[in-house]
C-alpha cells in the first residue's frame, strides 16, 4: 500500500491518493491534500462541508452526494462547485479523508 | 493513462424517462469530473426542459421491449404511471433526482443547456415555454460551434 507524507503525518493512501484509514486523518492532512488539489486555503465554508461529510459518513456509512449536500441545506450546488473547482464530490471526499465516491450522481 | 476528456456536448433526442435520464446523468457526471458540458435538447427530448412537461415525464410501457412487459399490459390505464412511480422511488434512493430538480442541479453544476431551433419552430414553441435554465434556442450550426473541440454524444 502506498504512503504519503503530509507535514509531519504519514498516511496510507490508495492509487488515487484517497486515505485508506480515516484514523490517520487530521486537519493538517486535510489542508495539505487541499493544496495538492489546487485549493490554497480551507475556509470556514470548506470546513462546513468537510464536517458534514464526516458526520454523515459516521451516521450512514456513505459519502453524501452533491444532491444531499444541497438538500440538507449545507451548501448549494453552485457554491460547492465554486469551493472545490474541477470535481467537487471527489475533491471534498478526498480532503475529508473519505474513500472515492462510487455513485454516478 | 490517455489524455483527459476536456469537453462533452450531449444531445438528448428522446422523450420519456429512459430517453432523458442517460443524457442528464452523463452531463452531470462530466461536470463532477471537471469536464465542460453542454446539453442540447431536440425533438421529444425537449420535454425535459419544457415548463409544462418536465415534471410529468413517464417511462413508456408500450413498444418498449426493455420494460419486459407485454404491450397489452402496458396499454392498461395507470400502468405507465405505476411503472414511473416505482422507478422514481428507486432513483430517489440512489439520489438521482426527478427531472426538474436534475435540470436545476446540472445547470448549477455549470452545464449549459440549449434547445433545438428546428424543433422549437416545428412545435411552435417560445423561449418562455422553457425552464429558466435553458440558455438559448440555437440551430445546428451554432451547436457545432459550441461543441467544437470536444466530444459529441447522441442519446
């Protein structure tokens, strides 16, 4: 299994760089992954999304879809695309320490 | 890995749920991957963006071999509505939204939506008949200009 060093933390990742063990996730790791994905700084708006994704995963065992993020009032689809440009669902999941989302929508 | 697709332009030419959804899912999926996406609605595919029709799109139970149902059954009143309701429930569980919400979602995702001029003229439609997400009514020539440099998918 591949490993990656983010700051002072070494994490296990899959071939596409998604964390394979959420226990290794820290806020610093999140910020470092975000930088790699072209997001210079995680703002409170980003954290609101990340926190919700992690909470929802804990409750349902699934990374919430863009639709769910929108419907639950966390963030509108437009804003989500603005915050995580070039692939919001994948990038937000990656930064949140989740596996790659599997759904089609 | 081969070069990443940069842009897709998807033509939705068929009505009915099974005609409309594949194009919407592919366009939305493109945006989710950071791919530029355009949707071009033509012929009965226009139902997906017509205010009056977009909320009432059903799955065809007659003449649709994919339904695994004898056509005689399919003509009974309510059968198409029932099949549609069942399908919608399943899709909702998979987080696939109903057509009007899907149009809004794909538009919010940055996909551009266009209606086909020839069909609009044929059915005597006006810009006001379309949902606000439709950017404009364009002819085939304009479609090719917009699609230039990307992939074109016909559904």
